[in-house]
């Protein structure tokens, strides 16, 4: 599908564009008794996390009369942390796209907006959003969401990207950095089990398991987020299920990741 492929292209470009930020944190933390995932709920740990403010607005194309394209933004600003604020702004801009041939290369939402008003059709609509999924003294996890509707399409399409931010190092944390040596196979196996549990709660795959698995087979993903309960993995529309299923979200409890994650990314008590 055209829009789904566009979002995949945007994600690939986003990974490359954020590579510089990742390089700064490639050195792994030494094993210690101090965990980066406090043994507390998010509501408790967030008290020591980074302070964030919401910035929200919705605009129509300037000077347009009648049916007009719209752009809506619901993002975050981190007071005293311009690096993370700029990263969120840039990453949301990268999650946009308006054609198949060219990957989006907008450095900021402002730059995208200027371009968008030049090319958007009358009923086009774009929503860009950032929200906190988890935060502690050590980590800030942000969920970035884009939703785009193109004039004439049957429906809009959404995409999600998680940012796991190391507060002290001021850098993104990739999956490779949090996995223990040789831990990828164990992570994939745990994710497959989480996927199997999810399938057991859905009526369509239960009614026709073979047909479902043929059309929507399991896929691994590096789009992960830390939470106080475990690792959350979220998929874009059409990746592992039909459009009507939205963006499936799978939870891997920390108890299933012993040996797969570096010890400083495991809570002392594994839920």
C-alpha cells in the first residue's frame, strides 16, 4: 500500500537522520547494582523525570477559503533541554511524507509546514503528536505519532515511533545498546510470545489461524519503549494486522527478558 510504504520510508530516513544522536551513546553502561528502571510505578518515578510542557495548535492553509488542508500539532517542549526539544521536533517532521518518490527531508515542523501549504490538496490533513510514555530520573520515553489523510484516499494512516532518551548522556538509546551480548534471539522469542498472547485475544485470528498467519505473519520490531511493567513494542497500521486493528501494541514483561537485556535496564523486581 502506497501510504504504508511511505511511512516505512520515513522511518528508515528517520533512523538515518537520528544516527548522529545515537553515536554519542554507543558505549554501554558498566554492569552495576544501580538500575535505570526504578522499582516503582511510572507515577512515582516520573517525579524525578524531565519536566515537559505541551504545545498544541491547529491551522488551516493561510488565505484558503472553503474546504482547506489542515495541520495539527500536539508536541512537547522540555524546559532547559533544547537538545531533546529539537530532536522531538525534527523526528516528528521526518514522520511526514507526501509522495512515493522522495523521502521526507524536513528538518523541523516549521519547515514541513511551509512546504505542506504549497503542495497539500483541499482535504489533506496531518496530525503530529508527541506524548510521554514513561519517565524516571534516568530515562525519558516519548511516543511520536503521525496521522495523515490524503485527498481521495479511503482513510487516513497512522505511524508511531518511540524515542528512549538517556537523561544523563543526553542521547537516544537503541535496542542494540540495551540488549545483552547475544540477547537479540531471546528478545525476538519473547516478542513472538507476546504476539501469540495478543492473537489469543483477537476474534479474527482465533476464527481462522492459518489464514491470518498467511496474511499477517509475525514480524520482529525495534520500535520499543521502556515502561514500569516491561518493554512495549508498537507496530504501524498494516504491519501485523488489517487497518481495522489500528496500531497493535505488545508488552513483554521484564521477567521474560532476563538474560536478554543488560542488567542496568532491568528493574530490581521484575514484574
